């Protein structure tokens, strides 16, 4: 992407949930999981969500950051302004 690392992040779970419910309800109909920026248990876990079998847009789970699933993906976001 040729974007400095500090300008990249994953979507937060609440952003993914809102955008899915408001604009992209089909995201809840897939059999895939997506990594989120949110960490859990003091950074030892990362939130992930999705998969229609487990509730689609209403489903949020957690995994160790090095965990692997066949249907687990990610979507980098470019942040245009720093907080």
C-alpha cells in the first residue's frame, strides 16, 4: 500500500457492527471471521467477529493474536488523520 504503518489499523468491532447493520447487512450472512483492532485481557487477546453460523453481525469473539482459522481474514484501514 506504500502507507506508513502508523496510518494503518484494523476496524474496531463497533465500527464493523455499525457499518454492517446500517449499510452492509450481507456481512452478517457470510461464513467468515474478521480480525478487529480491539484487544482483550490487557492485549493478550484480539477481538474477531462475523460468521453467520454464530450470529453474523451480532457475534464477537476473541483469540490469541497468533491464532489461525481457515475463514479468518482482516481488512486494513488507512487513517488519514492522527488522533
